């Protein structure tokens, strides 16, 4: 059984060892409008650089809920893995292997349940690319949508009984990059059925894969945790003390089968980061869980959902994660909100600002 404190180190070493083709490096010349490029010009920072926890993991959102598909083929995905690799990303996680009727691989079980046949086996493709670029691949479980409809997570257990076994048989034992599991139910507080569901699915993931690690990525019920109301903030935000009380109970119930917790960082204000992050780290340490941050690279402070985040907002969140001693930063999610080939031009500029700040 792999030690929960060592599995990330293996991913980092593998990432460092794999070859990297040059990507995204502009040389002398002109842009598409004929303007001369000057590669000697860089932003002049007035804050300390490289003073934050770097992003070393990303979700891959190919079964989207509220952001558009980019309709990439394997060539675009291969290029994106190289962009990820160039800034130190060593872990990629499919956020869910299916959502309602859309699925990422030809699941015999889910196809019989009425899901649609995908045109490409995305799980196979992502595993091959992770192998190629020396990354760790983690598999997000199936999301039936019933939790979002009912508020009860126990519905997700039944389908995943079959999905977990299918995934391991088809990919887990085949690809060296397959390094663990993401239990994809997103909760924020004491949710009906959450503890037992996390325990049940986490236990099965570990049993079938000889102990490979699992992680979750809940959200904090802060002032920005609004659900389609048209507002950007709400009054009934959870207090730090109540957050600590509820998550102490949740961690106590799941820590045997959940190795890491990556709280989403976008639902609280920037001056609240240290208070909530400190509690998260204290609880994680208490129960032997790795404390990650899910550093959202989209902006929750705008009426348009969702666009790439302003770099300074991302910087503030990553600096807080470093101050509070977090173990790892992942993001939702590189390909839409940070990639130079994203459908959003701002994403490539965020990539450039991130590289400048970290001296990459």
C-alpha cells in the first residue's frame, strides 16, 4: 500500500524526468498584425516574486457543467499537456468520468443505463498523455446528477460500485501514470449521506487499486457561495468557527479512506483566506490528511460566469496557501482558464503573468 505522504513525491520526480518539447516561447519576429515583438520586455513586479505555493496539479474538465467545451482533439490536448508541464504541473485529474448521460469512456454499465456513447475514449487518451509526459493521472468518479437534484450524496454510491471496477480493469492496471482517485461529490457542509458515501466509495477505490490515494475537493460555504441567484455574494455565510466544527466531524468520519482534501478557494473573500486556510490545515493535520488548495483560476467577482481570474487575485490565494503551510496547490482548471490555447485570450495572459511571477 502506497504511503499517502509519498505518492506526490513520485509524481514530481516522474515529471522532472520526462522530456519536454519547447512550447509557448516566442522568439524575435512579428505578431499576426505585423507588430515587431520585443522579447526583452517583461513586467516589473513591485511585490516579492516566487513567494507563493506553485500550482502542481489541475483538473481536466471534459464533462462540463457550467463552462463551454473547447472541442479539442488529441493534438490540442497533447499541446496542453506540454504547456502544463512547462510550469511544473505533475498531476492531472479528470474531474468526473461522467455527468448525467454524458461520459468520457465507453462504460458498459453506464451505456446500459442510457448514457450516450462518446466519440473518443478520453480516459485512455489522458492516461497515455500522462504516461508520455511523466505525470500522475487521477480519476474522478461518475456524477449521476442526483445529488445536485436531491441534496443526498448516497445516490452516487450505486453507479460507482460498477464504474470503479470498470475503470481499474480498463486503465488502472494498464497505465503506469494511473495514480489515484478523486471522489467527485462536491459538498460544503454537513450534507446528507456525505460521510458514509465518501467512506464507501473511498474504501472501494483503495481496495480495488491496492491502496492508491483518494482526494476530495469541497467548497467553503462563504459569502461567494451563491447558486444561480444572479447575485455575487450572500449574507448567510458560514463562520470560521462553524466551518471548523462541521469539518472536524466530517474528517473524523472519512479520514481512513480519504488521503487529501483540496478545499475550493473561491467562495471566501481575500481577507478571509488566512483564517479559513489555517483551520483547514489544522484539521487536516489532526486527521493525517494532506491539505491541498483548489486554487480556482476563474473569477467569481464578476457578473459574467466564468472568465479567467485576474492574476493578483490568484497570487493572493496562492500566497495565503504558502503562509498556512499547505501541501499542494491544484486548480480548476488549467485548460480553460490558464492555457495559452484556451478559447479565452485572457487565459494565455494569465499563463504569462504566472511564469513571470515564478521566474519560469
